[in-house]
């Protein structure tokens, strides 16, 4: 188990604490709703698969502590080392009940095994990027950033969005923007990006956003409710971080880790993610995949999950009024079946 440590002298750590407080601007979404599915019992083992700034973990640990439930532990996983270091400062008051792991969430089974846990009672994934990542200009997630579009959640490995833009053909860019951004103007946008790139006009995320906006016909640009580059940025970010395949691998791994009665909660922020979670939950809740009129089951598959949220849970008006980022959040919850 690689427990993260926050490096640096006291002054730097103090800066870190201030950063956490500033980054505390990342308000955990649907916190009350998540807590309503958290019914801690002694010895509960929780996996926060997207620790981020530790907001949800803090809420879980506080609820368990306030309820006087002993020995509730949280394993916080994140692929972003910077977020982990800040979360570690935020959650200091709960040590030694919190463990940290720099890893992909699809590799959570190894992290649990390293702790000697034989399963988890509560697993949460709050997908996407944090405000810390979005608001840090040099990470190039934001359309306003005056830095190359990097967009890697883990800056220690992999290709950045700038690498993709500089290496892919217009045809491949079109496929990404169409499939991961569900962008109807993918062809025009990919063409505009590839021309601008060849002319050396994309030096920053802001330049990229401008090129995408310029590819929109003026009428559609004026009528759009969101910035015309939102879908293209989403598509590049999802590709850079392999987000949908990661999610599929995680859902399988997490279901395998849940103890009977354990709960899996996933908060999605766009329809591609939410659809992936919905279909996975349905598949696991249905079990047998034989044709309905088959006299006997020949597939041998049994249901592993019971769905607790028929429709996804959405934030209320009071939450979206104070946290715009929550507006597109959708929470789905399922419970592990078994004796
Ligand atoms: C929306 S933020 C989580 C915020 C957190 N719930 C809080 O309250 O502070 C999502 C976090 O998940 C991390 N993340 C996204 N995909 C991941 C993956 N495949 N494996 C591990 N971490 C991931 C991101 O780096 C980011 O820090």
C-alpha cells in the first residue's frame, strides 16, 4: 500500500492547508443524498474511488463519528497525486481511519487487498474532474486557460490533449468529438482544429476554444446555451483519460468487491457516463440473459445487484443555486445481493 505523504516544510504545508481551504470551493455534490444511503455499522469499510479533495469522505467519516459508530474506515483512491496530497491534509483529523492510494479506480481491488480488507460495504464514485483541476490554468482543462490543453488527471503519465491534437488526423479527431462529445458539428470542428494546428494557431486551451467556437455557424453560436467548445473539451478529456473504459472496468471491479448488502453509488455528469452506469446496473440486476421464452436457463448468470434508485437522483434547486457544477449530476445506487 502506498500511503501518500505530504511533502515540504511547515510553511509549505501551511500553504497546502490554505490551498485546501480555497479548493474547498469544490463543494461535494449531492452530499445529503449520498449520506442518506450511508448507514454505517461497526467495522464498516468504505471505498471513496474518486477522493478528489476529500469532501465526500469527510462527510462519511463525520456521520459515522457523530453517530458513535466505531472502526469505520475509508480508503480514498485518486489518479491525481496533487488532489490526494490535499485531501490528506483535509482528512488529518480522521487519521488513522483513512488510507490513501494513488491509482486508477479500476485497480481498486489491489488497493483493498493491500490493506487486508476482504470487501467493502460502501463504494462511491463521483466521476469527472474536480474544481481544483478545472481551476488550475496550467492543467489546461478550462476553456479559459492560457496554457496548453493538457487535461490529464494524472500528469505523470499518458498523452495530453495537446499531444492528441498535434498527432491525430482530422478524421480521427472527428471520431473522438462525435463519439465522446456527441457533437453534431464534429466534422466541421475537427477540420477547423486540424487547419489551425497546422498553422500553429493552437498554443493554449483558450486558443482551442476559440477555434471550436469559430467553426460554429454564427446563428448556432449565438443560440447555444453553453459555450460551443464544451462538448469538444469533454470529448478530448474523456479520450485523454480513457474515462468510459475506466468506468466500465471500475463498475465490474467494485461489484466484485462489495459485501452482501454493500452499496455502490455513482455520480455521473453527462449522458454517456450515466448511460453506462444505468446499463451496467440493469444487466447486473437482471442476471439471466436467456431469451424470455426459453424453457430453462442456459446462461447460468444470476443477479448480483438490486437497484435502489429507479430514476437517478438529481440535485434540488437549493443545491444548484449555490453550486452550478451540481446541475448535471445524476446519482444511481445499487446494493449487492447475496446471503
Ligand atoms: C469530481 S472529483 C471528486 C470530488 C470529491 N468527491 C470531493 O468531494 O472532493 C473526481 C475525482 O476523481 C478522480 N478520478 C477520475 N477518474 C478517475 C479514475 N479512473 N481513477 C481514479 N481517480 C479518478 C479525479 O482525479 C478527481 O480528483
